[in-house]
C-alpha cells in the first residue's frame, strides 16, 4: 500500500513517520511518501528519508494514497481531497462537528489515537502514552532550569545543600515520568491523584503519596481514566494539598479528565503561599489549567505572600513537541504498529473485530461512528 506523511503545519515540530519507520515499511513492501522538509524540525533531512527507501515529494497527491499518517488534526480541505476508503491515522481532537462531517463525507476511515483503548495489547499504538512520557520528562527539565536551587542533595566542603521538594499532581503516564525524572535528579517527591491505584504507582517510582482522604471510588471513571470530582471533594482535596504545595520548591501538575477541562487543583492563594523563587509547571495550561493564573506558552510571575520575591508559573502548550526527535520516533513507531493491524494476509482492510481498530475509528465508509461528539473516553 502507499503510506504518506505530510509536513506538519507550524508550530508543530514532530513528524508522523521517521526514517527508521519508513525503512521498516518499505522493507515490508509498502511505498512511503514524505512531503519535503517534513522531518527537518525533528532532525531528519529529506536525504535521510530517501536513504530509508521513501520517496520525498513536493506535495502529496492525497487522492492517490491508502494511508495518511499525521499529527495535527487534518483540515477539512485536505480531508476532502482524500480518496474514498483511504485511512487516516493521527490525533483528531477536538472532535468538532465540522471535522467529523468532513471525514464522514469523504468516506475515509479516520483512526484517532485519542480513541485507542488503554489495554495491554494497545500499548504499542498508544500515542497518548508515548507523548505523555516525553511531556512528563520535559516538565521536570522546565522546572529545574528555572529553579534558583539544586534538585539534588549536595554535601560539600563548602556546606550542605538540601534536596529540592517537588510535588506532582496527576499520576498518569506524564506524572509518573515526572516523578521518576525528578527522583533521578535527586529531589524529594510527593504526589497525589484521585485514582485508587495511583498511590502504589507513585510509590513504585519513589514518591511519597499525599493522601487527601477522599473516597477513591469517586475519582474512578471507566477505561482506567479519572472522573471529575464533585465540588465538595474538590474543595477538600485543595485544602489537603495546600500545606504540601506551600512547602514545595516545585509544583508540577499533569491532571486530566478526558473530554473535560482540566480540574483546578491549585488556587492563586495556594500558589502565593509558596516561597519566593518557587516554580510551578502547569502541563494542562492549554486545556483550562490545573493552576489558577497559568497561561499557555507563558511564564507568569506572581508575588509570594511569604516575603519579597516571586513565584514563576509556567504554562506549557505541547511539551512533547519540545522533544521532537524522540517524541517523533515513538509516535512513528505507534503509527507503524497500527498500520500492521491494517495489512494482514487478507490484504488491506479495517477489521472491526479488532477492538483497537473498532475503538479508534471515528468515521468509516460514510458513517460517523462517534455516538457523542465532543467527548473523549469517559
Ligand atoms: P490523563 O492524562 O487522563 O490524566 C492524568 C492523571 O490525572 C490521571 O492519572 C488522572 O487520574 C489524574 N487526575 C484527574 N483528575 C484529577 C484530580 N482532580 N486530582 C488529581 N489527579 C487527577 O491520564 P493518562 O496518563 O492518560 O492515564 C490514565 C490511566 O490510563 C492511568 O490509569 C494509566 O495508568 C492508564 N493507562 C493504561 C495504559 C494501558 O494499559 N495501555 C496506557 C496508558 C495509561
């Protein structure tokens, strides 16, 4: 089959196929088309793709390909040029009516990575996980570089430097990676989440779990995801977290509920109670923000109530895109693994007996398969 990857529109730095995956796909007998310059921001030249067996083209003839692998959700103009029966693989949220209508009308099978089930077998195609891994790691680096202190304990002839105290809220894939990275840098880490299994997961990577005394069933949604807390519980959680945040040098928030705006975990007052020089990283700044006052793409300085000096609130946008080489490598491998589900001994088919394809396909053969648009897995 013919598989293509476009040059992503700015500011996206990642690319959906890297030379390594292009090579694997061409060796499996497929034709791979790459739009020129597509890999540059991720460190791959057109020549690298050619060496891997791909054809580098000035523009992809969308009517002549079987699979389009992308990162940025496709605009309706591009969707309309795809041939009926073609498959698109990429990120698709938000699932706007306009995009769903365009995909349905074009008669394409749109596989949305956001809808891949969170099962063991699907891990190899789980873009949310692979990109959250990069994001969680990046959150810690963003904090470390801004903090006027060390992360690790240093015992030297010139005296002892205590380790930094880091609080991580949201212990999903990104949060776990943030904990592990902060631990590797030598910080003391405490963490909180509302899913019952999160305490054990946090401890397994070296964090202390902050128990806020909630009924864990309340925070448990379906498919391994969290559910939005009611107002009373959210207020109790904030009250219990407040002293931990006030005592932290670094606060990193990664808490999400699929299809919902990010839960507000720290108020402006809770942040102002931190020491001058403290750093807050809000990974969800672009989706409503876990932290009051965060702005996506900006460093916001707020005065500390504890004396002269400020706290820096960093609003991240797409932290994985700041690590384009490895984030693309993982993304491309996820794409390759899902293509392997489409090409079987029976040829090129979308078999809905496969729960991964059944979950991921938001449109197929002129049908909008999303019963409730605008929601993620709940
Ligand atoms: P996510 O990005 O949806 O959310 C991040 C974390 O925020 C989650 O752990 C969630 O519980 C937490 N959260 C939500 N509201 C909160 C609140 N009010 N306070 C504190 N924390 C809050 O999560 P994710 O990283 O996509 O992971 C979701 C789940 O899926 C996890 O249980 C994870 O282990 C599981 N998972 C399974 C697989 C697999 O088996 N294939 C792969 C990836 C993730």
